[in-house]
């Protein structure tokens, strides 16, 4: 393996950054890296920021309680559907996880998300679902998110008073917020989101773990993937840690290349791009700094934005994500109509390959296209689509975000612009 590619310890994540540093190389300032890491570790150790320790700390992940509640629900009720009300980090994590691991979900419950207070979408979905067989999760860390509370009030009426205690579960701050007060007053079921875990980092809290348990996914394997990356972080010298190299390169490229395109070569990972967009954009977009994240999908978007990536403005860094192995790669068969059509070159070239081979070849070809035009890109590879691999990927990108922000003297854990917007929304509602 080259010096610009590395497997992250015993985790299933491999990253190759050779096609980033080969174009414009900036060796990390080790003193700055140590400063940033010590600053981050201080925030982790003080309990201010909890996502980093959540995979190894039950009080932060609330994993056992999430699994216990899921078992209780599944054993005592015959729910066909689970409706999750949330927006931003309260939805993007579980949406992307359940989509990526769809084939591994052992329980037949169907999941639906209402993220946007869109009357058409809400009305249509509620008409399709049966309130008698639908479990509802209301997810808002603050307990005052207007979009989610509005949806909850609509769904509450749809469920009816007699069903609320058995069919509605609140995931929110353990002490503060209107939703927590609602729990106290009504006695509905709830799980806490630890105050130190922000929404876009909340996949390792009940926000991600309760839906995972309800779906029949392995919560322990999901946490194991994150634990393996965390262990690697703790043991790897900073000068050998590619996450610090990447953070440094991104910052040094900011003026010229402020746009980052997340392009997984797996349809199941399409929604990871949306999760990445919030994580990367909301965490780092402060003080006139930040990257503009764009979600794409390979090979589909080779037919929409590849031309732009190759020959448009040289203002982008592409993040490729690939899956090494799939359960059934699907062999491409011979043309059963060859007796009538004769030899067709493209048909013949594909024979003997698999669909998974083709997707991998397409990724390799597009990476070569960008390299030949000196367009920087990095590649992330996971071994397969399972809980451990996804846990490792979410955790790696969360840590990379924290590192990049801290190196850049940006607080990656707040969102002042979002909070300001909430103030104006409240004022408008009060005076409407």
C-alpha cells in the first residue's frame, strides 16, 4: 500500500489521499496538529462534546435502553409502520443508515420520515398509513424545533388520544425543552439525547440506535465499527494520521477549491451524501470559512456532473466512496438473442463481468479522468454494506469534521446561523 493510502487500524475503512496531495502538497504542521488534538480531547474529556466517547460510554449512547425499548415494542405490539418526525440531524442519520442497510433489516416494520412541514407530503403520507398500526418517533434535541413540533401536533391528532401513550415515543434532551415538559405532563415513552451530543453527530445516540434496533439491525456491530476507529485514533501518532493530513489539505485548498462533492459508488449510500452535506456544511461554515458540500451518486452522476468536474472551474474536491464486496455481484449473462442479432461489441465486452465489477471499473475510470486533468479527489473504501462498516464510516467522518474545524479555528459543534433563524421564526409566529 502506498504512503498516501491507509487502512484505519482494525476498522473496515481504507482512505487513499494520493490524488489530493499530489497536486498541491502541504505537510501538516505537527505543532498545529497537536494543538488542535489537545483542544479537541479537552472538550471530549470535559464532557462538553460527547459524540467521540458515545460508542464506548453507555450513558452517552443510551444503547442498552434503546434496544430494551425496541424489544418491548416489538414483543407487545404488531406495528407495520414507524413514522419518524425530525429534521436535519434528527432525520438524516437514520434515513441514510436504514437506506444503506435495507437488506439487513430483519424486522418487517416499514420506516417513513417527515422532515419538512410540507402540507402535501404530510397529508399524503398520513392518508397512506393506518394510525392503529403505526409507531411514531418524535425527534428533537432541543425539544422546541418548530418543524418537528408542528408535525407532532398534526400526527398526535391523527393518532387520537387513546393511542398516544402506546404509540408515540419522544427522543429529546433529558431535562430541557418543551417536548421534555410534554413527556412529564403526559407520561408518554421517551429516551434521552445526551446534552453533549449535537444533532448532526447524533447517529450514535437513540436518534440512530432506536431505529436500528426496531429494524432488527445489530446495534453492537454498529458501535463496534465506531469503536475500532476510535481505538485507532487513540493509538496512531498524529504524523501518521491521515485525518490530520486531509484536514490540512482541505484548509490549504480552501481559497481555490471550496466545493466538496461526495460521490458514493453505491445506490444504497446515496443518502450518505445528504448526511455528509449537513455535517460538513453546518459544522464548518462559519467566520467566512467553510466548504460547499454537494451530494452526487456514481455511476449515475457521471451522466450529469462529470463533465463539470473534469472541465469546469477547478474549484472542487471529489470524495469517492466505494464498497469492496456485495452479497450478490450479479453476473452479466450472454445475450440470449445473439442468434438473431449477431455479435454486438458492447454486449460482448460486458459478458462474464458482474454488475459490481462494472460499477468498480466505472469508479476507477472516472478517478483516472480526474487525475489526468489534475482535479483532486480522495477515495474512501468500506469492506461491505453492514452495520460495522457503516458505524466506522459515520464515526470517521465525524472525527474528520471535528479535526478540520479545530485546525481552522472554527467551532465545529455549534450552529449560530440556525439558532438566529429560529429566533426570527418565533418572532414571526408570535406576530402572525
